[in-house]
């Protein structure tokens, strides 16, 4: 896109581009998402930025009306497997906050200077600025949804000092932390405090979202003790436990999606269906340590594939003779990822129905401090299974994860990971491709022989075929479990 095209998107308040770029207004000092409902500024007063962090580095503060820091992430980071794409995914997972820029560079296999240079060239901000924007958003969520003392909240969001926290919030949101909390309380008409169901979330997505099919897919493979589905179809809640860097969590997401009100009357046959411009999943998090908030949110986003670009997928697959009718029947169908890549790999190699993985959970999983409905454990790690009485393929996978021969974190090299998986005993091409698709979030992963015309969206093509009942277990791993 050039700047003229971006300005047209801003003028039409096109939500399809939320998160793909941001615009700032020099006369107000504010930056916004493209769909911001405010009056469109004059072109001469507008600057465009590839990331919220770049706009903040340019001296602009976030719009309080459209909250540009809360938009879906750019879909490019799902597709790209280069240094920048991998770095963005790791920063979103909190690596810079926990390990610093040196730790990020070490995971990527590049020098800190090279990582800094490439991120700045493409995103207008380096890893420190990107992590700072992430911390500020986390702090705003905690301020407006919990009753944590401001001092405790600052360190929970990842800030090194109270002075740094206060300065950042003033710079980005044009208000002190207490003012931001007070404004949220006034809007809600009640005192801000811990919600009984945990920290409430709105997990934003762009375009349509086929929630029913996503929940069907997750329900079919749910592992007892770690996952559960409550409620009737159409009104279900997906619940699961999470193992996080500082503690554990219970996460929930509702099937029924939320959508913003129409900003202008839409009538006639050209009127898009409800939710065509985007919306959100309502969610909740109960954390044992609030420092894990941003990481938990990012892992939920990967699980539900909320940063995808359904328009690009539909444009490519919708013209295929086989897939075209399926894409039209299920607009916004996503390719679910994994909340924990190592867990997904272990469940895949265990194979069979979900009950097999549930037996591992019962025998070796870490129990929660207190059971939460049907959730009783977090899934065992590779280290916890290393000396367990498990089949040889599972033992080999655990060893590879433990000694670093296999890396399955958010910034893993997808090609290297698949090669390492195929070298393990009992892990065939289909299982390796499935792990690549879900654990590593590759939108173009698929079994050998999948149609090249579907690239770079072969994973989405497979989900359309699954949802339509066009694939059998012999053709591709079944939903309820994966046989290597």
C-alpha cells in the first residue's frame, strides 16, 4: 500500500486495515486505527506508521476513542517466517521483558545490532520500543479491569520502576495511571474491582469470524482436566489451563462474538453481514501472577487465530472450484493454533483419541492449587515426562525438546523444526505438518501433496475441508487425535 491508498482506507473508516497500519494527526498529537470514527483529518496533517510503537516513538499518544493499541495484530506476522516475523512473535510472547534484547537475539540466532536494525527498518521501532508499547497496553488493561494497587500493577505490567511507569502512561495515554483508572470507573458507573470471573478481556479480530466451527474443532479434541467446553452449541464457553512463565492461569473464551455498532446506515444487497467488519471474543483470565497477563492474552490470540486476515484467505481460496463454495458457506473460518506449542506436539505424538492425553495429564500433570470446574491440572512438560513410562516416540520428543534439538517457541524456525520432527522415531510427515500448522501457527502448513494453488493458505483450506466433512482420517489426522 502507498500513502494515498492508506488515506482512502482512513477516509472510509475501513476496519479491514486495523492493525495493518496506524495514522497520526500532527495537529492533535494523537494516533488512531484506520477505522477511528472521528472526523477524517486533512491529508496534509496525517502521517502513517507501520506499528503503534512507531507512532509512540514519533511523539503521538493513543486515541482514547478508538484505542489503537487494542486492535488485532498484523496478519503478516502469521505468514512471515523471516527474522522480523519471528522477532515480533517472540516480543508478543514477552521474551524482551523476561530476557532482554540479548535474549531475543540469542533465540533468533542473530546479533542484537542486526535485530535492532531490521525491526527499525520495517516497523519504525526497535525491540525495546515494541516491548514498551506492549507493557503500556497491559498496564491499561490492569488499571481498568482490576483493583491492584498502582505500585504493584506497574511491576506486574513489566515496568522496571514507578517513575518509568508513570512517564510512559502520561506519554502514551495523556493521563496519569490514577486518571486512567478513574475514567474507566466513571464510564462503567461503578467501582473498578476484580471481576468475579477474573480479568475480563475483549479479544479483537478483523472481518467475519466462524466461531461455531472453531469451537467445534476445539471441542472435538479437548483433553479432560486441561480443557472443557460448557454450554449449548452457539453459546458455549471454552475453558483451559495455561502454564505461563511466572505461574498458571485459567482462561475462558465465549463462542458468542461481540460487534461494534454500525457507524452509518447500511441497507440493500451491498450491506455486509453482521460482524463482517470485525468484532471480539469475550474472555476472562484468572492468573496466579498478574505479570503473565500479556503473555496469556497473546497465547489465546494464537489459539483462536485472531490476527488472521480473512479477506486475503477468501480472495485466494474463494476462486478455487473445490473450495469456493466452502469458503462462501463459512466466512471467516480460522486455523486454530496452540496455547502451548510443546503441549500440542506431545498430544500429537501421543496420538489416538483425547482420552490418551488425558491419562498423561492425570498421571503426570501438575495439579492446580484448587480445581476449577472440570479443570484440575496443567499439561505436563517435556521435562516432567522425560523419565515417565511413556511410549518411545513421546520419550524421544521430550529429549529433543529438552536438549534444544527441537525448538517450538513463538519465534521458532518453522523449516528447522519440521526437519527435526521428521528425524524423531514415530513422527511421520503428517504429524510433523500438523505440529507445524498448529504449534508454530504456519498458515501454509499441510500434508505432502496439498494443492499448490491453495498457497499460502493451505492450513485454512484444510480446515474448510474438515468443517465440510471432506477429509477422512486416512487423508489427514482426525480432529479427535493425531496418529503419527
